[in-house]
């Protein structure tokens, strides 16, 4: 019986392949997914409203609304199917303009300005009514349009 000797270079190559595969597997589990989004501290709402934006942009304190005021994400973020918001925390967040046209409403999907006003002013009115607080201004445009 003739024994074949396996060259040392084969073992070196095999060791490198095993080490590379192991490092790749570890890296995949340790690195965050590329589709994760970070919660921004502030968002500037400054979309063109059909070529005009007379009041100017709004600086929305996103992080403080979530942390200090205790709003849940789905109070603003939404994805409606059959009249029900199926969006859940952790789902991808699209920019409002991706669904809300800046110039016109389309059925239940309000144009961008109306969607902002309905959501923001509606929430601020609710706070004033339920908590008897004026900490969430909404009566004067310049309370929000500060930039």
C-alpha cells in the first residue's frame, strides 16, 4: 500500500478558509443589520407644499416627543391596511412624502400639509383638552414654524 503525503500548503489553505468562514459568521452576528434606523433627535419638516411654504419649516423635537412626552411610535408612524394601522415599532420608517403627496390628497391619504397639521395639531389639542395644559401650543402658526 502506497501512502500519499498531503502537502503542508493544503493544511495552511484549509486553516485560512476555516478561519475566514468563522470570522465572517461572527461578524454577521455582531454587526447591526444594514436596514436598522436610528431615532433622530430632531427632524426638520421642510417639504415644498406645491411650490410654496409661506410659514417656513418646522423643527420637530422627535426624540423628546418619544422620551419626555411618552408618545408611542405608532401614534405618528403608520401603514394603514383596511383602515387599521399595521405599522409596529421596529418596522421601517418611510419619509412622509413617500405616501403623502405635497399637492393633493388621494382618498383617505391626505396631502402632506394636511397630514402634518391633522396629526400634530390634533395631538396638541387633545393634550390641552385632556390634561388642561397649554404646554403643547397649536393656535399660532409661529409656535411651530420657528425656523
